[in-house]
C-alpha cells in the first residue's frame, strides 16, 4: 500500500502512485520548458504551442521515470522478488522491492535494468527527433526527452549506494568478498561521498555564477542522497542484527488475556480486551481450543459503530486459513519480510500444529527501537 500518495492503478500487480511532491516538479519542469527552453529555441511557434508542448514533454518525462522503475521491477519479479509499489515523487521514482536480493547476480541485473530502459528510451526519442520536421514541437519534445533519458541513465549509474550504480558496485563487492554488510557499507560510503560532491557543486554554482535556483536543486538532491545512503546501510545492519533473533523471543503467549471466543461481540472486544489490555490483536479460539482466526483493531474499525454490539468476532476476524503462521525458530528478519510482503500486522507462532502465541508489528518495532537506544 502506498501512503500519502495518489494511486493511479496497478501494472503487473504493482501499485503505482504519485506523491504530492511530484506536482511541484511537474509544474516547475513545465514552466521551465514552456517559458524558457522552448520559447527561446523556437520563437516562431504560435503562443499556445509552448505550453502544450511543455505539458506533454513533462508527462512523457515522468512516464520515462516510471518506465525506468518498471525496468527494475520487471527483473525483480522475474528473479522471484516481490515488488510492492512504485511511487513518483520530488526526486524521481522509487520501486519498493519487498526484500533484499539473495545473491550478487540478482542485485546486478535488477540494478542495470533501470538505466538500460532509460538508454533505450533515449535512443527511441532520438530517432523520433531525427525524423520529425525541423524546428517543430515534435522535434523539440523528442530531442529534450532523448537527452534527459540519457542523463537519467548516466546519473543513476554513479557508483554510490542506493543509486543504481551504487547497487552495481555493491553487487561486485558482494560477489568478491561474500559479505553483503561490508559491501553495503563501502557502497554507502561512496554514495555519501557523491552526495557531498553534488552539494559542493551547488555551492560553487552560487559563488561562481550566482545561480541560486540550480544550486538549490543540487543541495536538495545531495541532502536526499546522503540521507538515503546512510539510512540504507542502517536498515541492512538492523536486518543483519535481527537475523540473530527468533520469533519465539518476541511472541506473546496465548492465554485468557490474549485470546477471545468467536461469539464475543465487537463491543465486548473493544471495552473488555482492547481498551483494558492495550493489546491490538487477539487470536480467536473456540471452547475446544481450536484456533479459528485472528481479530484486531483494524477489523473493528471496518465495522460501523452502531452494530458492534450485535456483531460477533467470528464475522469480523481473518480466518485461520488466511493468517500468516511461522515457527518459533523463524529469524526476525525473515519475519519482518513476511509482514511486509503479505501486508499483515501480526503473525501466529505455531509449533507441531499448536499455537504458541503471536508476534505483532508493534512488538517488533518496539524491539528494534530498544536495540537502537541501547546501541546493540
């Protein structure tokens, strides 16, 4: 699910969305092309042609960014990695791949797929520009899109994580050293170094040319890349730490306080369990001890308040067949990926067909925060 974004639909099962910051860039690019680039390069066009061409060019540019991310996503799907969403935002686009690649070659081919699509689009638009009438809106549109797609490919191939070139670098280092964490650390250092160079270029633009607008973009892009490089390494380091812990360490054992009967009303669930215990999710177990499903706060919120008293838990719960179940020895990093891929907030911990307890997303996040505070 894409949060805080305008949803456009799905491609290959991947949810496509636009972050609200995208509209700022769309307006800025349209204005720059219409009022400056196309206007000064083609003064003979009729007035309305500048803005129409500018809008179409901006839309096709963001379609190109989407195609770039779909290139990554296509290879990820073909190699067995699920892709949750693609979001266009202030600095381009990002594909949310649900888990890390499992081998260097997988990382390499996913990384190069995006720039390969951009190069192909650059060639395609270049051919269109060559075949279009000279000084026409079509030539201007295609020529600019050809150049920008080549630049997009070139920029993304800079060898700094988490850019595509940085992922290629990480794949090479990973294959050479056999150590994913070490490879990520080196690639992240490279990414932060490139980010600082971009910010330095922004400062020089102000000092030497007085170009505040371009400098601002350089500084924003540099800050974004520096933060992304640092956080990407921290996230992987956390995953590596979680791999040493098991689901059994975090589970909440099932007893009368954390399990509810199927005939309990939602009204009783809210006031007798959720508000009283602070727990947000409960297994549903019948009188014989058989697990029927799981019910939580999000189930209750989906039912109108006026029918809580007459709606039993059994009608609102997620049936056991659709509940994610793991064993007590499941590593926490794999558990976190299961929650992400399946879009669930809790999983049941089962051993030999017997329910031991449940692990919630809140409990996992609390565990991660505590580790971070302790510096372990």
